[in-house]
């Protein structure tokens, strides 16, 4: 029994010493005052003395006072081995006195080292990272790439990011002013053909003609209307500019009143150091209770204001969009306007005759089908089609370089390949065993198409599924050849790869931030260390910019990785659908990386377990992690402002065009250059970035109103000018989906407003003396959920109603890209069409001549 008691007492002492050791390590590392340190040290000594009454075997004192050892290591070793001191009273008392002397000396030495380190500006970033209240907060900061707020962030972080953005703007402006007229195929291709596109100026609309001045692009980007952008670039791009304008309106409508009301309250409520810190809600931590309550109530009212203003503007934008969507549907030309894509066709019905019979006899009871095209399995033609493309490209190169003999030889090779394609095509077209389970059915009337879409919607459990067809030139035919029974395997593989990609992105931010840090550069590059030591202010600025730039670089590579997964695993049907997937999944990656990674860090499972045991712990994580990164993320918006400015340089397209221009003529080189890379520069990725940038503004619009307002305004204002010019005058027109991504973006905005309410509720709960401000903040979810329900179920925008089809005004106004749906490898070559057209002309002439002779002979 005495042994058990002795063991329990020893274990209790060891646990106490271990806890005190953790406190000692943290406090010594951060340089605490002597009084606090000595109090903690005496606790360790008293814990050691408490075991002196127990009869234990004498053990050798293992703490060695090495002169070269670090003081923190001394304290750690002493705390770990404190239970090994002599057990008798005299030795224990003596050990306690020695222990106090050693701890006092170590504390003084540690504080001296800490003061020396604090004088070096190269350690500012590490100080921000190690000031976290727990190891999880530090890990969260590293994973998200963010750094905590400090009193010097205005001059060391915010202003450098602002200067970076303004510098990018100046470089981009000079670039486009110099090269716009010298490289018209890259920066002004549409301006060369815009007057041949049957453009007619609409009264009341601003002209889209570019003037001769160097800054004509600037005025064009500012003055171009969304109506003209829609006419020349499609509804998707027109609504993207409308979305940017919506974000700009919400930034101004929410940011200006909040800055005027909340900033004076925050400024006068506390005594924080630093210009940015005084204008934030966290400044109220040091204020009296009454003043703090007023400030928190102001933040709660600001949350309500942001939600109501954003919902009002979102609904107004949606109501403006719906007539444009219906106009776009009416102006669509056949075959897309009168066709449906039929999926999941069962075996036995995947022939033209069976599908015609199914719709004409079994569904409509009358003749409604004009044409049916069954997708064919053409995997055997992939190699020959690639050979035809490569050979034709070599022929175009030889023709551009003036090598007639080589061009004639390559032309013969092209004809030989085309002859082989014609032979293989004939065999595939006549083989019904190669029919796939998808088809395009074209009706005579639009009304029949709408009926088929409503009857065989994916939401219904029908034998087949009918969906709106993509543009004939935008189809990924290989996706229509995949069997439905095996596609689910690829879907799961794609999801697993997405999870791996997310982990890779999170770790890449850590690596990139570490590589670009001043400490790493000083250790591996000699002149960098000398320069940072000579100019400590620049070292601090570099620390602020490096993490921002590292995060921007990593996030810009995410769309490329996602597109590779989409192409390899998922059934997309059309290239435009890639942008829809990219908009959704890229936004998820951005939100996880920028917002949620700052909360969960590397211990997601630990936070999830804590939430299950104590749901309020999630609010504690939000309250302790989101506000302390406000300086970083508002500065990050300024980095994004510079990134948008650089988009107008089109440096990637310029270099590609210059490379192709060495081998081909201007038109061929331009055709190989355009369109620009549709991963990072695709319309879906642009929608995702704008949404997440507004999410950053919304999250910090109440926490740090003025900094978020300035950064948000500059970001969206620059985007409106730059992309307004690019869509109309520089980039080529892409296939259109009719504003589907605009509606998705509005949906995402309202979902992110719910995240904003959750964060502000957590902040109000943590800072206020009572729970009333937190409940008031959380109650703003009521109008949000109400309007979100109306948005999802009360606003009709996908299809026209039957009565709207009775008005023929504007029907088929947009020219069709193709006359019918057919796979490119099964389509006839131009000379085949010419031969057929000539034969048809001869037959028509013979019939006319026969009719004339018959009339003469009969006298009728």
C-alpha cells in the first residue's frame, strides 16, 4: 500500500511538473517578465520539494550546467528531471534553493537573448507566427499562408501590397499603350473586324469604337456597356461584367456607411498600437465594459446591414438577368434551339428508327422529329485524326514559309490521310454495334423541344433523360461515348484526386512561404543576407510581401490541376461545362485555403472532435483565428488588384503568338494562340475568384471596415475596366451557356453570407459581456434564409414558358455555328461537300430542262 501511495504521489508530481514545463517553454520562448517567470519557477521547485517526505531511492542529479547549452534547453531538462532530486528533507531544501538560482539565471539570460532578437527586423514574421495562443493556431497560420496582425502592419504589409498593386497597374498601362497598335492580333483583334460584324449603334448606348489615342483602351473599358459586351462576347461574359459591377456596388453600399459609423467607434474604444489595429473591432478588447458593449452592438448592427444590402442588390441583379436570359434563348438558332441531348438510352432503342418512333408515336402521337443523330464509338479513329491534324499543320507551316515543293508533298500526304479517314468513316457509320447510349434529337418546332425537356427532366424517374444541348462546336464527343455503368468508378477516382490535390495545395503554401521567407533566403543566398542586414526595413517589407505572393502563385496553379482531374475522370459533355465545374470546385479550394484553413489548421480531426463534444468550440475557433488575420487578407486583396491589372498585358498569349509567328502567317499564328488558356483565364475561374474576393471583403467589412473598403474598391474597379476591354476587343468569342454561371455565382454569394454571419456571431460572443449581441447577430440568418429560399424556388429562369414561344420577335437572331449535330471525325471534308453540291446543281439543271421540254411538247 505505501508503494501505491508513493507511486500516485510521484505520478501527480510528474504531471504537475510536465504542465509547468509546457508553460515555461512557451513563456521563455516569448520573453515574459521576471516576476511571472519566477512565480512559475517556484511552483516547479515546490512540486519538487513536495516529494521529499516519500522514501525513494537516491538518484544522481542529472542536470548538467553546460556553458554552451541554450537556457531554454536547461529549463526543459531541469523540469523533466526534477522528480529525480534527493528525497531527504535536507537535500530537497538544498535542491530547491539551487533550482531557484538556476531558474533565475536562465530567466535573465533568456530575456537578454530575446531582447537582442527583437531588435532584428528579420524575426518579425516568426514573432507573428509564435505569438499564437496554441499550437493549432500556429499550424493554421502556416497552412493558410497568413500571418497574424502586428502594430507595424500598415507600413510593413498594407502599404507594400498597395505599392505592388499600383506598380502592376503602371506596368500594365505602359505595356498596353505601347503594344496595342503594334500587335493588333493579340491586343485588338476584334477592333479589326468589329465594323464587319454588322454592328449598328443602338440609340442611347455608348459607342464601342476605339479612338486613336494611347489611352483609348482605358475609356473603352470604362464606357462599354454590358449590352454591347453580350452582343459581341456572349451572355456569359456580359453577365460576368455585370457580376463585377454587382460586387463593386455591394462594396461601396456596405463599405462606405460601415467605415463612417464603425471606424470612429473602434478608434475611440481602445488603446491598441498600430494604425490598422485602431480601426478594427479587436481594438475594443482593452476598453471599458460599457464602451466595449456599444462597439460590439455596432458590429452586430453592421452584420444585419451587410446581409440586407447584399440581398437587395442580389435580387435586383437577378431580376435584371432574367429578361436577358429569355432573350438569349429566343435568339438562339437551330439546331441548338430545337434540339435535345438524350442520355441513358436503353439497349435496343439506340438507333435512329427507334428514337424517331419513340418520340413521334409513343410520346407526341404526331410527326415532330426532324433529325436524329446517334453518337458513334470512334475511338478507332483517334490516331488517324491526330495524324491528319499534325500533317495539315506541317503543310500550313511549309506554305507560310514559301517552300512550294515541300508544301506540295505535304498536301499529297494530307489527301492520303483524308482518303483513309473516308474509308474508316464509311465502316463506322454503317455499323450499328458502335452506337452509344446518347443522341441528339432535333425537332421541327421549339415548342416540342420545351415539352421534351419538361417531360424527361433529370429530376424525374423516366426511362431516358433529355437536357438542353451544348453548342455543336463545344461538345466533347469522347465523353458521350463513355458507358454509364463504368462512369461511377471514374467519378470516385476524381473525388479522391480532388482530396489529394487539396492536401498538396495546403502543403505547397507552406513550402513556398518558407522558400520565399527572408530567413531562408539569408541562409542560402549570401548577398540576400547582407542586403537584409543592411536594410532591415526592406527585410520587414519582404516578409509581408513574400507570403502574399507565395499564396497568389499557388492559388493560380489550382485551376490547371482541377482541369486535369475534370478531363481525366468526369463526364463533362462540353468544354463549357468544365467552366461550371471549375467555378464550383475552385471556389471551394479558395475558401478552404484562405478562410477555413486559418481556423482548422492541420488538426481538422481535432477541431471536429471538439465540435462534437462542445459545439461552441467552433465559434471559439472562428473568434480566435479569423480577426487576427485581418491585415493579411485585406492586403491580399491589393495583391489581387495587381494580378487583375497584369491580365490586360496578355503576356502568355503574346509569347505564344510571337513563337508561332516564326513559323506561320499572322492569321494561322493567331488561330493557334486563341483562345487563351481556359483553366486560370476561363470564365468559370474568373467567376470563382471574384466571388471569393468579395467573400474576403464581406468577412472583414465589419471587422476592419476601412481597409476592406479600399482594397475591395480598387480590386473590382480595376476588374471592370480591364475585363470590359478584353472581352470585346482582344479575346475571341467562346461558346455560350446563357448565364448559368452568373446564377451559380449569386447562389455562392448567399452561401458565403451565411459563413459571414457565423464568423460575426463568434466574434460578438467572444468580445461582448453578454450573449445578447451574439443572438442579435445570429438572427440575421432569418432574412438570409428567407431570401435564399425565394431565390432558389420563386425565380424562374432556365426555360421559356409555352406562351412566351408564341411571340416570334427575335427568334433565331444569332447565327448558328453548325447546321446539324455530327461528330467531327464523321463530318465530310469541304471538297466532298463541294462535289455533292455540284452534283445536286447538275441534277437540278437536268430536271429544269426536262420540265421545260415537257411543257413545250404538251403545250401546257
